[in-house]
């Protein structure tokens, strides 16, 4: 009987370096071993709303996410079933009609700002990580990302940070740190923490492989 995949949650504030941590861990293994599921892909569909209303969406609030679908997909992957991962269109502020066909792998990394906020998600995780980075670095990283990758203006990014990102971080994201098994300061720059994570994953995979042989 095939062993259950290792499910790792990587949480932290916007711009904390979650993606860097996830990428650094993934690079230690083959593409056939690790699957990354980003919570950002699971923003709720807003196609039923006028475009003007979509602009008011608070993307840093727990209610912005379709966790029901994310949990359903994770359970399917854990049961060795493929999924159709949704794609979010940040320019239209709603879910795209495109989907990404995803097949299960031995290690599933779930990455997102609020993945430790929902107890149902936490219950599916074997290892819970919180990437803890100072606020000044997080806002700089978010500015660069949103302007370069998401077509936002400087003023709109700053306005969003002050009105939703920062207050939501203090109200929801920061509180989830208490549920983490491992706290990684400074994200992907923390090579020691990445090494420890990679070693732990290797140990689990080796144990699973031995159990299957």
C-alpha cells in the first residue's frame, strides 16, 4: 500500500519569503517528488460581481479564499487522485476559465498567508512552517512583485497595504504563528532552516520507501 503523501504548510505574511522557502526546499528534490499548491490560486470566483465591486475585495481576509475547494483538492491528492487546480486572473479580479491539471506526488507543499488560519487545513498537514520576516522587508517585496508581475501602480499597492494588508496581517496572519512547528526568520535566506527542512523530508521519504519495500 502506497504511503500517504507528506503535507507541509508554509505560511507567513505577504512578502515574507514563503515562495523562496518553498522554492529552496523544492530544488533539493526531483520534480517527480514535490508538488506545490499555492493558496493564491484559490481566491473565490467573483465573475458574478461587476468589475467595480471586485476592486473592493480584501484579498488578505480569510473569507477571500475558497478553502472548501482547496481542502477538497488536498484530500483528493492525499488519496492519490489528480485535480484541476484553478487559476486566478489578478487583472480581472476573478477566477480564470483556465485550470491546471495536477497529479499527486510524494510531498505536497501548501503555501499561503492564511493556510494555518483554517483548522481543517491544519489537520491535513504533517509539518507546519511559518516564515517570519520584518514588516519593512515584506512591504518592499510586495511593492516590487505587484508592480512588476501584477500591473499595479505604486499608489494602489501602498493604499492596499495600509488599508487591508497590514491590518489583516495583525488581525489574522500573525496569530497563526502559534500553530507552526517551525518558524523560519528571513525566509529563503535562512539556509540552515532550509537544510533542516530538507533533511526532515528526506527522512520521512526514506521511511516511507522502506515501509513500501
